[in-house]
C-alpha cells in the first residue's frame, strides 16, 4: 500500500473507510482503490473553498473510478482466464456507513454482478442503493440528469437481483461447509465432495496468467469436485496449511504451500449446498493480504 496515505489524525480520516469502500466496489481492486483515494486526498488538498469535504471526495473518487474503468475494460480483454476481484480480509474497513440492504455485502457474487454493469450503472447503483446518496446528488456526481440516474440504478438493480443469490447460510453453517469441503478434498472422494455442491455449482479460478489455473469457469458438481481433487493430488507431499479467515465479509480460507500464500478461497452458499467457489491465485491480488493474514 502507498506510503503517502494521510496520517491517522488527518481531519479527513473519518471519510477514509467510506471512500475506500466506494472505490473498491467500483473497481474490484483494493490496491487500485488505495491509489484512487490517495489521489482524491491530493486533489482535496489543492482545492479552494470546499464547503462539504465528504461530498467533494465522494465525487472525485467516483469520477476517478469511472476513468479507470475505461482502461480496465481494455485490460480485461487480454486478461488470462477468469477475472475475480482482489480478496479483502478487512471488509469492516470498507464500510459505506449506511443502513441500506446491501451495505454489508462485499461478496464475490455481488462484485461480479457489479462488474457486468456499465460503469455509469455501477456508479449510480452504488451511490444510491449502497451508499444511500440521494439521486439529486448522484446526478451532480456523475454529471447526468436525475432521471437518467434513476434509470441507470433501476437497470443495475434488476441485473444485480438476478445475478446475486440471496444469503441463506449463517456464519456457523458457512464455516461447517467450508470445513466439510476441505475434508472432502483431502479425502480424494469425488462423490463425497460432489455431495456438498449444488448440481449446477460453478468454480472460478483466477491465476491472471501468473499462476496455473483453469482458463474457463468449471460448471457442474461432478466436474468441480474432480477439478479440486485433481489439484490436491498434484500437490500431495507439499507442506499445506489452510487458514480459515473472513474474506470479503464471509467465511473463507487462505491456503499456504511450503510457507507461502498460494490462494484465497471463497464460497457462495445456497441453503446447505455450495453454489460457487472462487479461488484467487494471482499473486498481484494476494500481496496486500499476505502480511495482514500473518498477524
């Protein structure tokens, strides 16, 4: 992370979590979010007669994110394999400080749903539905009419509702399924592992061309089970440590091989079955949690 972060006693520090939370949800990258927020602080420091610092900073962060998303689209076209967000272990530090339905949701399922929206749809939806900002302010922030912002948010809301499964597992239930998943993989029993998965389960692995990973999503309980058991077999004999931790606000795990972090693992649960498995191996996306997880 940047060493030029504003000091903790900075008068703008109270806004930091909200701004980081907005930038991370916009970009799906903690490191890019840090850069955007730092840039926003620098612009604030050079601004004159700012009467509402928070509104100024939210506007700047939103517009910087919209600019970054333009180049991100081009970069995504040459990205190797599925793209997943950077996992975060400090979701409470990315709070929108709002009482909306989606305020506490940082799940991969939601972030991937957001990623399929246009940049303006994402901005209008996040600012209004997650950060609880009135459409009249949203319109000023993204330089669109209030009516246009309402339409953008409505389209986004519909797409998110269709793509994001309703949370249906308690933290304890989530933890039990994660433990059962790890044990089933270690057992090498395909049918045992498949029994934990929804029939139409999907697995996505993000190596970004830096680490080996499946180049396409894997669909179906049997194929997903065979994939994970096959990977485990290839790594038998190595020193493997699984560290359960909270990833993006829900129970997940970090897996270490021979003392080095290898990947993060997150699950989407539907009832008592696993609906989706997200594995991030790209080391660029794990760098910021490697140190955090060891404390």
